[in-house]
C-alpha cells in the first residue's frame, strides 16, 4: 500500500532472481532477467553518473533516452496484451523504476553469499 513496501518487495524480487539464477545456473534460470537488472539498474546509472561531468551532461541525456526506450518497449508489450493505456503507462513506469531495487537486491544476495551468510527473509509488510 506504500512506495516503501513496493520498494522492499522489489528488492526481495531481485534477491530471488539472483538466488534462483545461482542455484540453477546450468539451466540458465532467470539469466536474462538477472542480466537485465544489472544492466538497467546498476551499470547504466553508474556509467551515466561517472561520465556526467566529462561529457557535460550528455551521458545523463543518453541514460534518460535509454530509460525512455525501455519504458516504451514495456508499454508497447503491455498494450499488445490488452492492458488499458493508463494501466500500461503505470506498469511500464514501475517496470523501469524496479530495475534499480532489483539490482540492489541482487547485489545484496551476492555480498551475503561471498561472506558465507545464509539469506534471511525480506519482509515488506509490517506486522
């Protein structure tokens, strides 16, 4: 019911993508999704930020255009599946924004795994 709950739930989803991909690596389980989350949620924003000063802001424009393209692709696919335009807009917007917490969740999984720690449940609902 709140943005923070949504964010936490998407973090948990990113963690699940990473764990599922690691456990079933030979099957290629969630390989595409994990790669997409890393690219859109970590690599692209990091590269954009890294080069924003040397490119006088051009990198920020390029990153923004990339996200706009991703938004348009998700929206188009949602509309093709019969989703109403307003719902498709929201679906695409949150689909693009979700890449960042998904990448963070994946990163948290790998940090914990490298430290030898077992995963703990990530709750998004307050009891």
